[in-house]
């Protein structure tokens, strides 16, 4: 019975049926009522973020909440803890870390699939014959997108290496630790290979492809790789302070830095307003302001359950739905909402059931990468749902067994 309920739950979520948290028996809950944002709740959001700033959990942040066109956005704190540091502004640009995976890499792969240039079910050795052996021949593009490839979590730092070619050789040289499709493991290697797949299939580096086909047509004016080529460093939140100085406009992720700033796993810099445009596009089925970015089927693949049926962790081809990393769902948004986080202190979470999303961009890694703001993610998810849905936490969520 448990297996049947889980299978039904997955099937409904994969089909996008109400995209709701399924109660016992797998019946979708009623649609959310059409309400405006409850502005009385905004003070709770401000207090939650202010409390983290007060304990030096992060120097600054921008928060954006939106439902059906109604918005609440606010900038908090300063760019750093230094005396005289500039205040964070709504347009401050942040290192988005692993939000790169869903802002750039996954949609680029899906666009190429739309164009018939790659097959999402094909083994990656079709495109990278050099990646075969050591149990990897069965890895498909789908496995990479859903973190079910069986590949390790990341590339080793030693012996020292640099450049995209070296990263590719290392990624292809990693043996799997689980059979493809048999286990969930969040892995940067998956998205490093996907970023390289974009270049192999399109003939265009990932940063250029994403800029041309996603960021520019979507008018994400602050978004892209290698931001110092177009944005003054003073407009970018610094991240880590080290022996070589402060990283400001240089990617924080060490693997992406070794890859000279462009990787499928990290490297994009962006602003809260730009991420909000991306979220609106997904909620509108792939189109915004008369410009189509993704086909409706690509949006479905990117935002509904696509992970192997045997896995309890629910992932789309890009977005997280229900895994240990789904903290920003909080206590009220339903399973079927989706999003992603970034190591530097960034969140995008979207609830298609109510047309709500929230964005948090921060530089919690400044100055020494020692602060932990994970509890804030869940707290903001709950507060965002309260403000958007007009509900309180009355009881634990009921999930299908």
C-alpha cells in the first residue's frame, strides 16, 4: 500500500496535477484562495533577517516576495562589516553560487533539447565518449539533471589543476559510487558536465549561450558570468576574504574559480530583481513580457518530479522539490513547490499552486565562510507563505506515507 501511495503521489506531481501537497490517499488539496499579500506580516520577515544580521550571520541581503504581481522587496545591512561599507541596495549584485544550476545550466540544456540537438534520455557517452568506463556508461543526461548519476559530489582540489579541460578530464575520470539511477547525491560534477555539454552540442561556451538565450532576452540586466567585465566591483557584494584579498566579482566557488569563472555548477552573479524576472517567466509557462524563453514542456521538466521512480528524494530537471535541500519550502508551502539554494546564502523558492515566490540573496560567506544561515531559509519560507496565503502554522504538514 505504501508503495502504491508513493507511486501515485509521484505520478501526480510529475504530471503537475495541482502541484499540491498530497494528503493521505493522494487527493490534491483545494486551490489556494486569491488573496493579496498580507502586509502586516512583512515586519516578521524584517525581524527574521535583522536577527541574522545582528549576530553577524551575514553582512547584508536583499529579500523579494511576490504573488500575482504584488511585491515586497527590501535591502538589508551593508556590503561588509568594514567601517564605512556601503549599504546594500535592491540592485546589489550577488554571487549566486548554485543558483547557477537553475538560472543558466538546466534551462540551457533544455533549450538544446527543444531544438533537437540533444536527447535527455541519451547516455552522456554519446556526447562525451571519453567519459565511459568505471560504471559510467549508463549515465544519461536525465541522471545528471536530477542528481541521480551516482557520481561523487565534487572534484578534488589536489593535485593542483586549472581550466575547463582539466575539470572535464577529472569529471570523466571519477568512477561512480552507485549505479546510475539508484541513489540521489547532490553533485557539482553533474552540472559541470552539463555545462560542458552545452558547449559540446551548441559550439558556444555556457556563459555565452546563457547570456544570448536566457539572460538578455529575459532582460536580466545584472545577470551573467564574469561580472567585472560589465559591472563596477562596488556594485557587487564581496564574499570571502583570504590571503590574496577579498573576492568581489570573482566567483567564490573554488572549483568554478579554477575553471576561470565559468562552470555549470557555479559562476553566475545576479540581482534579486533579475531572479524575480526568471521566477515570473517560469510561473507564466516559459514566457514573460511577450518573449518566450522556454517551451511549456521544458518548464514542466524543470519544475516537476523527474527523478527515478525508486528514489524518495524528489527532483526536477534542475529544481529541488522534496529532498534534504528543500529547507526553503518551510512549514506551509506544499510539496510541488520548487526551488534551489546557493552556498553563498541565496534562495529561490516558487509555489505554482498559489503563484507565489520569494528570493533571498546574501553574502553569508563574508568574510570567512563560517556562518550558517540555514535555519533562516525555512523561517523565510514559512513567513513568505503566511504573508502570501494568509495562513498560520496550525499543525505539521501531512504527507503521503
